C-alpha cells in the first residue's frame, strides 16, 4: 500500500540535501524515503538520523516542538526522484481524510525553518543552480518559499498505522471510547470486545 502525504515545507534537490547532511556528520538519504514503520513491541516508529538532526537544529533555533521530517517521492517502476522535501508539518492519508489546513498545516513556518532552507540550498555547487529553479522550488507572489504546500506519493513505504502519525480520534473505539496506540490493535478490540467482523475495513476519515 502506498503512503500519501500532504506537507508544508520546501523542495530540495537530493544531491544538495545529501551534501548538507554529510557536511554535518549525518548519513545521506541516497534518495531513499526514510521508513516510518515501528519496531515490534514499540508504540512509535524509530526516528531516522536525518529527522533527529533536523529537529535538534530547529530546537536550537527556537522550535522546541519540531516534528520536521524528510519525505522523498517514490513510485514503483520509476527511477529515484531527484528531489525531496523537508517538512515542518504533514498529514498522512490512508484512504480519505478531511484536512484542517489552519490547524494541521499552518502556512507560518516555525523559527529557524527559513534559515534551514537557506543553509541547505547554500550547499549547491557550481553548475547546480538550474536545479534550484525547477517547478515547485519557489512559490508565487506573497508566498514563503519555506512553507509551500505539496502532495507527495511514496508507494513503496507502508502507511504507519500508529502514533504519532494518527490522530487520537483515529485510534478511539466508537463503541466504548477506549484508545489504542495502533490501528490494528483497535480493529482487534472491535472484533473481540464488540463482535464487529468487518474484514479489510476502509476507514471513513484517515
């Protein structure tokens, strides 16, 4: 199953992003989308090295609650993407979902995020300036290039059916209000405790 993400942030050439990461002692992405799957026995997915570094850097700039991550498009049967995205806010969609743009994807970038974009793009080498001018790199008049809205498809990365990528309402039982850490645990509970026997349930809003 594919992972579809709506995000706020900026677009960056993979070559430039990886050069920035390596210059800061962080492993490059190699153009491969980071995994968001949790380790069995853990309630949350492990945080990849790139996201850990970005969050620490933004925390030092004043964004104490940073949730920054890197997203890289991937479509089966196609070559790897030349571009990735650094996001400060994002919503992952499994089937269908209402989006509250103001609350979930605010257009105001957090402290330090615009400077992070400038610092990353400054790693472009001579001859790579054309890469910084392709579609999607810059917004229109009045838009902040560090907080543009994108939709990214990553069809070889599974949807993370657990916190922190799902709202509490996605993990709450409609019958007894019990809340779980993983969507599959909720489905098992619905079946065992309430006799709901729906196979391959398609969620109404996530």
